[in-house]
C-alpha cells in the first residue's frame, strides 16, 4: 500500500491569508488528484496533475506536482470563507489503473 | 457533464437486514466504477473495483460475501451490504471514470449515509 501523508491535518486562518497544504509519499504516482469535500457530500475534483514539476492554477488555487512525482502541494492565495472544506489528495499508482490512494485530508477553516 | 448519482442518499436499516446502494453515471458510460467507505473524521478507503460484465475486485480486508457488487450495465453499479451490523454504519461513496473524456479523472457520487440500528 502506498501511503500518502497530508499535512497539516487542520488549518484555521483568517480571510485574506494564504495557506499551503502538503501531500507526500515515498512512492511514485502516475497522477495525483486534489479534491474538496463538504460534510455529507462526495469529493469534488479540483485538479489532476500528471507531469513531474507541473504547476496548475485554478483562480486563487495553485497546485504543484513534485519533480519526482512523489509529492504535491496546494496553495490558496487570499483565502475566503467559501474555501472552507476538507481537502484531499489522492494518488494513482503506476501499477494499478484507476485505483486511488487517498491522504487523510486537511480540514481548512477560513473565518471572516 | 461527468455526473455520478447515488441512491438512496441515506438509509437506516435494522441489524441483520440487507441494503442495496445504486451508483449511476448519468451522462457517460463507465466500464469501471469504484466503491469507497468513509468513517467520520476519516478519509476515503477503497473497498472494491467494479467492472462491467465481470466480477468485482476487492481490496484486502473487504469481505466479498458481505459487500456484493454488481455492475450489470455501463451506467449502473450496485453495492449490497448483506446482514448489516452497526459497525457497517458509514458513508459509502462511488466513483466512475469516463474513458472518452479524460481517462485518468474520477468523478464521485454524492455518497450514501448508512445507519444500522
């Protein structure tokens, strides 16, 4: 089993501040996906990164895939209360098509 | 596009009974669907991979005789929890891939909250 470690587990910040969530593993992934989940709902896909060193931007969210494809980060600029939620990273191993290994998640709370 | 639905959204059943949960891809055909379980304050754990027209592949530690999966069509997979017990109470979520859109991306259903009393 490839373990994905997410940090921090919980993050509480004020509106307007920046935050970064990290996702690390000792194993290589063919792709890595970031999701956001609201209570009582399924995860919603934010982005998929595939290439080592890849950087993707989605409005105020910036996603980076490590050069070795073992780690990733999510950076939110000028966080807003609407960014509150559980952020999950999930990696697809190189030898198991479609099977995702999820990190434990980072609960982000942005207060006005 | 790429919408996945689940039914029911929540269900309460008595211990010893069976419960069926449906997962449907609404606007695409999914040859492969995945079933996850999520306990409170925890992340998603993959239970099994559901393949259309063939037997499901279960993850280690998941009882295939307890969690029956049927993927009878390209848009429907079902998970039946047999002889449910209180410890089976959880949030069950399915996902699907659209092989013609972006093969590596998975789209998740809204989840089904199962409570066994």
